[in-house]
């Protein structure tokens, strides 16, 4: 269910006693803050975890006295909403963020975005900044393997991507569908890049269940409807584990897939200064610390501490399956089609 989140207090956060790290001000330009406060509102379309978005919107609203209307949808949902509004020539958003970074290239060509280079751009991890400013890195996520403790003992869980091919997992695997999900598309690209299409054909013979999104996949694991989900969204499953839900997470021995989600300013933003201020906030130290603390995401800045503990070496470049954005952009349509063909053929033969 899609929800809109509204926040906005007229009291600046620096007047509030007992502030925590979620609302501490960063060094924003005074003129930008004043102009944003004059606009007084902001419309955000975002694919981040709903509770994290709620905290971000609330902290931003408290800090600057700006009313935030935040709509949370999956990456596929965000894309559909942008496409519909663009066709109707009524693009409403001031800020948009999605899990598939290649969408921002498409949106740039379509005139959906406008340029803004945040002041903290030099602080981003090397290779993640857009010099033209049509988008900025917002958060990074791991695609690993999730398992349901209702069906699988931790000691029996697969240790890597190849282990999923064991016949014992036939009919017990949930795949986050690459046709509807940004994480799913990255998983597919990573698997094809590392193992080739033969691996996907073998996965198809396991009679997997197609799942629309990462959030749905988590619920499938909690209920025990599936034994495994691929990819397993680290930030989503980490929060479920902390809550005591019956799920587990495996960092594959062949490497996890790392994906960088992005954020940008909409071309027809009516609250342009508030939009710029949001970009500064989300990509700044305070916003990144909030995202790491409450969402178990990986930050986009090496100067921000990571709150969630991971196995030794999990963040080392050699331990990751890298999927360059150019590779995704050039191959995602063809890969989605081939994936669909492989799964359809497998269904007919099984």
C-alpha cells in the first residue's frame, strides 16, 4: 500500500533542546535555507525503506520548518508514476530517488531532471558522483541471499550463489523479479556478468517463485512461503532480524552485489530551493548517518560511519560483484527479455 508522509514544523531544530544526530544541522548555505523556508514545502518521490523515509522527512522538517510530502514506492512504481505524469505533462515532484541508477540516464534524456551539484560531491566514493549534477549517489545496498528460519537451519543455508542450484532447493526459491524491481535487475546483471546465462537457465529449472519487490520477498520469508530469496536485500533483512523475525542473511562466498541508488531534482520542481536543500541533506553527513543507522544501508561517503556490522572483508572491492552502471544501461532491456524467455520455457518444460 502506498502512503504519503507529511511533516513540517515551524520551529527550527537549533532551538530544540536535546537534539540527536538525526536532526543536527549541517553547514547549509544561509541564503539557500532562507529561500527554501520561504517556499515552505517539498514533494519527494522515493524508493527507500518507508520507515527510513519517514525519519528523513521528519528530521528535515524539524530542521528547516519545511512541510515534506513524501510518497514511497518501489523503483518500478516510481518509474511508472514519473512516466504517467510526464505523459500528462503534470510532473509534480521536486525530488526523486530510485533504486535503479540507470533510470536517471533515461530521465535526463527525457527532460525529467535538472542539474544541481551538491557541495559535498567531492566526499562521495570515487566514481559515484555525476559531474553534471543530474543525480547524486544516495545510498548503497547489498544483494545477498535471504533464508527463512521456518524452513532452513542457519547451518544448512546455502553459502554461495552456486549452492542455490542444489536440487534440494527446487520449488523453494523466491526470485525478486528483474522485470519489476531495481534490486532484481542488478542481481540478474551480476549473475550473468559473473556466471553467464547458463547459471540463469539452471536457476529456472529450480521452479522459482517470482516476487514483485524486496519488501514482498521479506514477507514471504517471514511467513515461510519460500525457503530462500534471491537477491536478499541486506538492509531489509537486517531490520527484520533485529526485530526477531524468523529470517536469516547469507553473504555469498562468491561475493555480494553492491548497488548504488541515486537522487535528483525534478525538472519542473516548484520548490527548487527546498529540493536543493534536500539533496544537500540526504547526501550530507547527517542524512547519510541517519540512512546507515535506521536502514542498515551502506553510506555513499567514506567519512560517515557504517552502523551495521558485517563479516570481515564484506566491503572490500575484491569481495563484491561489481555491476557498472554503463553495463546495466546497455544490457538491462535485453537481459530482462532473455530472463523472461528462459523462465517461460522452464515453466513449460517442468
